C-alpha cells in the first residue's frame, strides 16, 4: 500500500503549456480561454495565453500537446474503512486505482464495511472520529479522503454531533443503511448535524445490503438532507416521479452514481437539464459495493451523463468537480485562480472515434488520463487503468 503523509504540497512551480482545451468544472462557464496554466505552492496562480502570463525561469513544464486540462474529480460517494484497503471486496490499493481513473478527492458516505462495525452511539461516534483522523494523517497516494461520516444509531444526542463537528467530522453517513430507520428521528439528528455545517446524505431507492431499507421521496422530504444519495440506484433506482418530488420539495442535491441504474442516470441528468437544475446534481461511484470497485467509475459516470443525459462534456465534468466542491465548500474542483491545484490532463483515448476528450465523453467513451496532479504535485504521469491518450504529452523537469 502506498500511503503518503498529509498535504504533500510542493513549493516548486509547474507550468502546463500547449493546452488544447481548459475545462473549468464550473457550470455556466465550463470552458476557459487560454493555452497555459501556472501552479505555485499547490494552488493555481495563472490561467491564460502563454504570452500574457508571468512564467518563472527554470520551471518544470508539462507540454500538453493540445490535450485537455480539467479539475481532478471528487467522488461524492465512497465507503472507505482505513487506509487503502476495503474489506467489502477484499481489495488493496483501490483508492490508488481510482486516482489512476482521475479521482483526486473522495467523500465518505459512511464506513459500514468495518468488520464488526459498532452499532452503539459511543461506537459509531468512535468509528467516525477514528476514520476521520486516520485519513487526515495518511492520504493514500495523495488522494484527499474526507472520511468519518457518522452512521446514525438510536441514542445519539445533540452533544455527539457537537463533539464530532468540533473534531472536524463534516459528514453524516447515508441514512437508511444503519439503525435509524424512523424519519422523525432521522430528521431530528439531521437538524443537529446541519446546525454544525455537517452534510447529511439519505440513501434512496432499493435496499443495497442486508439491513438497509427501501427509501422513496417521502422519507427524503421529511428528513430534508443535503444530498439524496444515488437517486439512480444503489443499486435499484427511484422512479422519475420520486426524483421530481425531491427536486420540488427539498433543497437537496441529487446524486448520480456508477453503482446504479445507468439508463436512469441518463434520464435523471436529462430531467435536471430540462428543469435547469443541473447545479443540484453531484456525481459519485458508491464504491466499494456489491458491484465491486471501479477504478474508472467516475470517468464512466461523466461519460454516461454526457452521452445518455444529452449534456455537453464540459457540463458533465462540472457534475463531478465544481458541483461536489460547492456542496462541501471546498477549494478544489475548479480551474480558478487561488483554487487548489488538483488537476487532470486528459485526452480522447487512442482508438476513439472522438478527436478530443470532451467529444469522447459525448459519445460515451471514457477518457485517457495522462497526468494527475494534487496540490501541485504530479501523482500520476501515466495511468495504469485508462487507455493511452491520442496526443503526445511530455514532462520536462525544472532546469
Ligand atoms: Zn446507499
């Protein structure tokens, strides 16, 4: 397992030159002008045409060769345990594998796969705290894993949420997969969590694992969470009427995931586009799960969103980048001055009928990942999981 220390920020500047397309991750302005991006001290400090930017001498350069730069993707729905191992599918290095599929940030939807997962209030609180602190201290391959999503059990009191929030836990695991099944009780705990800026997710759709329940729009409307989790199924989808009810009667984001019904994913994205509510769509994988660990899960979600949901590639990218960062108020997921430099250099995969990365998404192909960068540090220089890029992309170390 490759586990690196927290915050691998580098003081070394980096320039990405000869960029063919700059995909911002921001809905409404998904494409930026320019061919060059400058990174210093782990943040984006310049975006524009090479001649207009201050470029330090002797800087390391990636020549993108006309390929596309986009923000690193944030998977809004993962179920980690500790380190880069999942007992759910007995898989090591699944987080590193997802990094090689373009994921630079992950948000836990709960840590239910811990063998012997405790179900007492003290136990779930301890688990959330330990998972949060553990991933804060050890970032697998540099990936930012926000874990410690408390699973709700009867008996938790308001002070428990205060304690978790004070310790830095920002998430409540998806409601419905743990002991709290009553919507009134779930709503009370949701109020306690939201009063402390914790983000609350409700599991929706069919049952996922033994012990989880079937949850429709009524439950979501009563609880008023921040996210209606995997509305296209985890793995069994809600009906379109339920999705409409959630959009109309809550302020929750709706989440689309890989571990769901892909036909419904397309219909739900199309629905959100028609209703002008794409800003409420966030993307995730729900991995690891019964359907496995999907290193290219996020790339498949955005390819499905674009090709089946009939949105353009840059808009699909925003669902997996800026939209997720907005939900969590984080400073990555966008190409913007001052944003954390979590970046991907992507291209149409060799052999694709498409000529650019965004065209590839629009015809339903997954992207080729050439480089992944986290906090300004190159963490992938050749993906071991995607096909190679169509274009030649080269790195020159600082002189
Ligand atoms: Zn679920």
